[in-house]
C-alpha cells in the first residue's frame, strides 16, 4: 500500500513538470523568433495534414498555426474538417470554391470562426481588472489601421502596467508590447 502511494506521488510529480498546452503554445511561438522568418503572403500549396510553408516564410497566422502545432493541435486539419462540416459558418473568398486545406487555416477570419466555435471567446478589454483574463498562450486578433486583420500569441512577459506582450509577424516574428497598439477584434483560448 505504501509503495502504491509513493508511485502515485512520483507519477503525479512527473506529470506536473510537463508544460501545459498554454506553455507549449508560448514555447512554440518563441521558437519562431530564431528562425529568420520573413513576412511572405500569398497562396502556397501545402501537404495535408501537417502541412506548412517553409520556416523562413510566413505570415501572422503561421505564428499561431506553428505555436498550436507545438502543443499538438493541427489548425490546418481542425479548420479544414470544421469548414467541411459547417461551410456556411466561414467567410467566402473570391475565386475559392469550398474548403482548401492549403489556405483556409492561414486566414485570420477563418481562425476567428474556428476559435469562436471550438475555443473560449474572452474579453477584449485590457483595463484593470479585465487584463487578468489575458493568459499566456491566448490568441489575439486585431484590425490594423490599414484595415487588414492580424493575429498573435499572448506571452508570459508583461510591461510595467501588467499588459502582456504578444508574438506576432508583421515583417518577421517578434515578441512585443503591442497588445493595445491596434483595435482588438478577438481574444480566444484554445484548447478550452
């Protein structure tokens, strides 16, 4: 009986040392800071599932895709399957008929639909005490001044006011104090 209790405690301790999904998402986002990725929009035919554009290329959505994949969540597969089940829930794009596993997950509006349907939709407010709802690994979406959609991963680093930094890609992946720089259009947690 004592042996079983010791084994349970040892196993519980070993499990608690494993990074959580949120921690793995942040680790996956931070890894991208060292890749030398340059912002490279445009359609690229990629394999399915588990497809990706080359590591030295990408856009903001690729930061989110790669970070979640580090935690074991393949947004390419998840969004493609969800769009096949509920095509009317997703925006329509000129020149595209139906689902396309090479591009659908690489579009901010599609990621937003998926996270609203399958994750937690959280506050967009960044004032106290709402800022406490912003956790490492969360996904933020913005509307840039240009009108383009943008997204990133919230990290555990904070500015002196307690506002978390975000890893995103406008030119190359960076971890910056930019959460409140643009209009926040979404705040999501996946997995729930």
